[in-house]
C-alpha cells in the first residue's frame, strides 16, 4: 500500500523530481498544484457526463496533465534523463480533437455564460483553472525556470479544447431534450 503521509512537507518544503527541495509556495509547486486542480475539475466533468466520447477525451487529457506536472516538477539536472516532456505531438492531438469537435458543434459568436448543464459547467470551471495555470506557466517560461515552449502551447490549446467540449456537451444535451415527432 502506498504511503500517503510522509511528514517530509511538515516544514513547508516539498521535493521536486531530483534532489532539490523548495518552499511549497515556490512558483513551480504553485503551478503544478494549479494544474492538479484542473485535473480534478476535469475529473468532476468526466464523472458527470454520460457522453462516452467526452469521457475518453477528458481521461486522455488528465493523463497528459500528469506528464506535464512531472515535467514542471523535474529539476534542470534531471530533465533529460526523466523523459517527461510535452511535445508538439501532444499539442497536435489537441488541435486535431478540437477540429473534429468543431465539425459537430457550432460555436456562437457571443459570450457564453456557463451553467447550461452540470458537466458543461464543470468543464468551464476546469477551463478557467487551465487558463490560470497557463498564465503561471508563461511566467515560468519568461523567467527561464522552464525552457519548453510546448508546455505553454499545450495549456493554451487545452483551454480552447475544453471550451469547445463544454459547448459540445451542451448541444448534445439540448438535442436529447428536443421533442420528437411522436410527442
């Protein structure tokens, strides 16, 4: 059984992937902690939705976000040997999935107020957390704490995909409630 409580963080420091320990409020754990929040919000949406395709997409993204968190937690001296890097292929998967969904749902040219469906609202919450994580990651990149621009590109595309996915769910939900000719 995994040990949940280690006590090593009781002094206010946490370990990165390597020997380095940093304060829990350091920009790195703050950023990957925000991505962890997004992952949990996505989990809420995945638990709520009845759409198998949406569940698959969300689960895929959650797995990739763990890779991204690992990359952010890796110290520079361990970066190459850990093999935890977001790549253009990760970004491309998001773009392709987004394009497929956009063929099935029209995005209105207006501001969207979240809350039409529970699962859509959960996705909108996740999207805002992803946007916050993106802003934090941009700071890491600009401050040269990280070097991989694909991390920022990934989070930027991911927030777009999650926005579209929320609209996709809402459209599917509205179609399910339309009266049929027999009614």
